[in-house]
């Protein structure tokens, strides 16, 4: 029985915001590209940049992911707009958009805010694939295998700064711009700290008691921080209080933690994502699968050592097979055997994930009350959760 059969999908009344026809690649086609590249200053044609920057970027962006970060930005935007209507005097126009029947018609979220997070995430994926020596991303060869290591590394870093450029394109006052830049810088620092843990530790090299804390820390810094930033952007844009900005940030961070748990678990248990699980096994990554096993009371120290030993051997043999261009079918069979050995101890993992997400929603309700802002958050999170199931 695979992952999708085991866990029931929860129905949600949430109607998502219609997806904009605007895409990330559009930014590299419109007139704003001239401003970004400063062609007038350097007297350079776009042909130069097309070859060394824009073509590789478009190659990477042409196959988008789930756009979950867009959803988080738009969720935070809606919640922040509602809160801004509660704390500021309402104009006649505001009353029409937010009436007694809770008919919500917030202004459209600026594409720059969405692109800010999407470009930051895209750049991190390019760099992650290089550092992890990954082979595929979103069903196609990783960018560094398509264009070369050095060009891909440069593109990944360049996208970090493109994300900052999105703040310059926003229509906002100077104080808001400063707050956005300060938070973006914090996010960059924390994400790199999380990546440092991810690339420096193998789960098989840690003591059993260390695995859970390091996994949680790495997840919070790599995934939670970026999701928290996404849900916080609207509050920063509307100049809400520091306390409210922190509330929305911590909510997003905790939801990001839960969704990364889903990602790790589904990569291990869902046949359609087994390639991701195999990659995690071959790299001996700190994932929530091993974290849950490390804390399971029915897994003896001896059994846990055997599992870690099998994981080490699989990783070594997998690397040898790849380096010698040997078929890895036998390796996948051995990996599936290890997975089957672990499955009985992962039955309660899904309920723990739901508890993590419920805790985030409960905390948000405590901070915001049971109003429309909390209702929107609940519905959106259910939909996001379903996308992983």
C-alpha cells in the first residue's frame, strides 16, 4: 500500500486565487530587463546576456514546481490586508471591499512580492543541486548538467540578487523597502546556515540522540525560514506592527516545517516520488524519516545501528555503481528492502505531521482570534496539505 492510499485527503471549501498568467520568465522578456541588466550603462546588447545568463535561467524556469511559495505569499497578503483593515480607519472604498457579510475582495498581491520569493527559491534549488550532486530536478537534468557547473553556479547566485531587485520594483515607501531588505538579508543568512548543516552532516555519522534536533534545525532554517518570509511579506508591505509581522512569520515557519515532513515522508513512501527517496538514501541525508526512527521506542539501539549500517552500505554501493556506469536496478531493490524494514515504525508519522500543522493554526488563532483572517489561513493550509497527499 503506497503513501497516497494510506492517508485520507481532507476536503476543503477553499477556492484558490486564480493563477496569474504572469510567469517568472516574463520578467526576462519585458522592458524591465533593460533596467535589471543596465545595458545603457555598459553599451551591451541583450544577445550577450541571453547566452550567459538569460537562456540558462529560462531553461531552469520553463518547468515550474508546485508554486506553493506563491500560495504562501498570497495567503499572507490576504491575512495582512484583513488585519490592516481592522487597525486603520476604513475609507468608503474599504468598507465596500470588507463588509458585514465578510465578502473579501483584497487588492491583488503585487507580482513583485511573489517573484521575490520564487526567484530566491529558484536560485537556492540551482545551488542545492550542485552541492548535492543531484542528477534531475522537476523531471529534467539539473541545470549544472545542462549548461556546466560554473555557469549554473553563477546563475544560481545571480537569481538571489534578482530577488532583491524585485523589492526595488515595488510601489512602496522607503521605510517599507528598508524593512523588506532587512528581512530578505536575514532569510539569506538563515537559509545558508541550514544548508551548511545539510551538506556537512550525514545521518549515519551522528549519534542517535543528535538526529532529531539537527533535522529540525536544518528544516527550520532551510524550509521554515523561507515559508515564514513568504507569509510575512504582506504584513511588511502593509506596515503592520513588528509583533504582527513576527506572528505571521512564525506561523509560516511552523507550517513550512510540517510540509517538509510531508515531503520527506512522501519521498520515502510514495512510489511516484521514490526517486527522491532514493536520492536521500544515497546521500545519507538528514531527513525526517531517520529522525522519527531515531525516537521510536520500539526501535532498539541494535536495530537502529543495523538500519544505519545498511544505509551506509547502500550509499557506498550506489556511488560505486554510478561511477562505474553499472545498472542500479539491484540497488533500488536493496533500497526498497530497507524501506520495507522501516515502514512499520512510520505509521504514526502522518499524525505527528498533522499535529505540527494544527499547532501552528492553533497558535495563529490564539494571536488573531476566530475571525476571517484565521478562517482563510485554515482553508489555505488544508489545500496546501492536500497537495502533498
